[in-house]
C-alpha cells in the first residue's frame, strides 16, 4: 500500500511550525529541509519544504505562499491517555492560538487540533442512550475536555 503523508501549507512559517510541533510531541524530529532555488517563485534559499515526524507519523510543511490558509475542515486529533495529557497538549498547542468548543483548538499557525481522551467515541455511543446523551451534552458545554466532569455527567441519573 502506498504511504500517505499529510502536507500542511504555510505562507513562510513551515520550518518554525515544524520545529514547534517537534518540541511539543515526544519522539519527533525534523527529517529534511529543502529550499527554493533560482527557479523560484520565491527567493533562492528560502525554505520550500520541511519533512518532519511526530511520534512516528510523517508530515511535510510547505511554504507555498499566502493563497491558502487552514480551516476547521481538517484537524489533527490527539487521543490522550488521561487528563494530564489533555492538559499538556491543550496548554502547548493553544498558546498563541484560539480555544474552541468540544476539545478543538487552533494553534498559533491556524492549524486545528482535537485534544480528546481515548475512548471518547465509546462514551458517546454508550448503549445506554440517556448516559450517552448526558455525556454529549456535557462535552458541548466544554472547551478543553474535562474527563472527570464528562464521566460525572454521564453517570448522573
């Protein structure tokens, strides 16, 4: 099967963003940096692409220009093991960015992330429809997900 590598379009901040993401996620690294040459369209020596890896997942940041920007139509989801992980990623990625509802945020580069506990789908799809509805209602009232509050809402009768 062919490898699929997400490409993230930036104006000029691709290397800065890749370095930031590598500082946030463990086991991450910059793999390669390419530069524009005399063929342009940007000045020779300007960063063109940055290949980087976040805990085993490969990405490419491309400095393609201001024509395209990120929207919430695409986001990267982080399945967190516990509240400490949620708190860590939320704090790091939302710094200089924008908090959104239901565990969503935009980082300082405009890229959308979902910071959520692993097992969230199971809770929201609980066979007990009332329990699932209470959990969903609680989630819709949150920005950063609070696992204890989500569980308490689900378990309230």
